């Protein structure tokens, strides 16, 4: 069980202890003792804000940052092209290789503007937000991993030209979403251009290298363009619903005997436009849909998207899933997947 009192105080440092660059994510809690905001000067300001380990088992962000910063250590001193404020978040969960600890709120659901209004984690994120609001930011980047098979992509929460340019610097595949609320990128968007990076699975070298090179590019930017992004330069999607499995429903992948027997290779359906009638697996001894689907307005829309036909769970309309995973613990803590639609036609709404 987490010691919830530890999150009431934010540790704030005005320089980076360079020995941390040799420490992996599982060892950070021993070094830092908890969530830590580290401010590093650079030749340009204001600072790029970067958050890592918002989920303790998503370590690519920390690996990318420490590799990047090693490039800029000269004669024992850090010499950055732009100031950097680094938030190292759930160190205690990282020590145990978990998304978050039992008894903890999800760190990436409790930022200002979220649905969770009280709690030590809420106070923590408010402290980080207030600090960066006072300092000002150049842009905000929150680095994450996926558990399922997904391409590398960027997410944003406001259709603004600078944010779109920031996102496509990472990938031409960009996802716009307004739920879940309380995520880092949504809160920080009030302070400047803000994105979330989804860097594939933990431990993949190309994910770490991609994030490292992207953050390096951000540190070298003098400004972000304000002009509209050409539609040919982006594949923009919008999440329209989230799929969650109730605790009482059992499920497996390529196995028999559960309430839902999903396809063994269900993850391969991520970022594929599925036609009507696509089977996701079989449903056993259940009336109606065995999971919950809710849209951006928190309205139940399951029957708009899925149906059970002769024991098969099938799509009822064309849809594109993302973040499908076979990781049972992630599904239980978060969701099975999100459903998306193409959103390129809304690019002219960006400001």
C-alpha cells in the first residue's frame, strides 16, 4: 500500500544531480525519495517542460532523457540549448515496475481540470502546474509507452497550430482527445503548446531513440510555427469512445472458458480501420455486450459500435481502435482500448 502522505510535498531542485544519469527507473526512488521537479538552465528560455514516469512502468521517457542529457555534459557541467524543467513523477511505482501502486490514484488522471478533485496526488500535480505557470514554459512534452502493438504517435487536447506542429515533429500520426480528463497534456495546454508522446512498448531501442531525438529537436527550436499545418503533412484522428471491461467479466486471449475469448492477436487491429462485421472474439454466456463503451460526453454508446451475433463479438460500424492490449493488469486499471475516427476535416478549426 502506498504511503499517501508522501505525495503532499513536491521536491524541487534547481540543478540536476549528474549521477542520476547513470540510474535506471527502478533505482530513482532510492535517489530522489519521491516525485521531483528539476529545473535546468539553458541558453534559451522559457523552459521546455518534460514529464516522465507518469506511469511507473513506462520507462522510455526516463531512458530517453538521461541519454539526451549525457550529450550535454561538458567538463562536469550541463550546457543545454534551452532551459529544461523535468518532472520525474511516480518513482515509487517505477521501483516496483507498476503503472501505479495499490491505493494510489493514476498520476495521469489527477491534473488540474480533471474529474478527481481531492487527494494527495491532486495536490501534487497542482503544485507542479502552479510552479510551471509561474515560471512559464516554451512547450510541454509528456512521454509514455503503450502495452499493445501501436505505431509511434503524438496526442494533443487542443486544436492549435503550434501544438499541431509540435505533435507532427514526432509523428505524422496525431490523436486529438478530450477524455480522459486530468491528463498532463490537457492541463499544461493552458500554459503553452502541449503533447503526449506514445513511444511503443517499453524496452524497444527505436522508441527510446525516437523520444531522445525528438526532445533534442525541441530543445533546439527557437519558436514553434503559428501558421496552419497543411493537411498533407498529418494523419489526424479523434478518440470518440473508450471501451472498459467491468470487474465481474472474465476475459482471455486465444483461450476458451472466459466470458470473453478475445482473438489471440487482437493487438494487430490497432490503428486499422475495421469494416462492419469485424470479429474481436467470442462471447460466452452473456446477454448483450460484455463491456462498457462511453463517448466523450460519458454517454453509453456500446450498441452503436458493437453487437454479439451468434456468439461472436463484432463491430457494428466502421471504427479504428487504438491502445488495444493483451496486458490484463493494464486493461483492469485503465481500459481495453479507445475508438477513433479520422479528423483531418477539422484542421481548419485550429488557431
